[in-house]
């Protein structure tokens, strides 16, 4: 396993749990996960039968700016 500076980041935790992957693979996983969550959040905004109130969804989008 590569040497990690464990600061509690998701990347560090993921690499700790999956010790057989490279840093690049872990970074790709994290980027893929973030991309999927953005897609879900955007879909939530345009869906009329949304799980969360639109005010909450808009707050989440604004919080990322």
C-alpha cells in the first residue's frame, strides 16, 4: 500500500479500505462518485416527484458554489 497522509478525506478512507488499488484508481472512483451525485442532484431539481423539498435541493446546489 502507498504511504497515505491520513487526514480523514474520502480518498484516504477509500484507499485504506481498498489497499490493492492505486492512487489514480482511487481518484477516478472519487471523481465518478462525485459526478454521479451531481447527476442525481440535477435530476432531483427537474423531477416533479422529488424526494426532497425544492428549497432543500436549491440550498444544496447553492452551498457548492
